[in-house]
C-alpha cells in the first residue's frame, strides 16, 4: 500500500513512504488529500471477475413481495408514471 499527499487540485505533492514520520512533518495544507493505492485491492473496473449468482425468473418471482421485482410490479400497477421501469 502506498500513500501520497495531493494538493486541492489533485497535484501530487509527495510520497508518504516513511512509516516513522508523523503527518505534521509533511507539507499538509487546508484541502490537501491523501491518496491510498493498494495494488492488492480488488479491481472494480473489471466486473467479469465478480462472482455472480444466477436464478431463474420463476424462482425469483416466488419470493415474498419484499424482493425488488414484485415491489416494482406493484408500483407500476398503482402509478402508471412508473411504466418505464423494467
């Protein structure tokens, strides 16, 4: 994991790579940000790596009305303005 200090405009001011230094020893000013980069974190830009659960419509529709589809279906019946919701 790496930390870097950024200005309010997003310009990198310095790396914060010395574990012994205190935050006040870096050139921190109002509105500065600390960017955290963890190379081992999950890459959310590639959703193909996300494990997905699949369920057929009949099973899904058999759930109580607390699930999303029946609730949306009920709203569509009661409010025709919501017909655009799939």
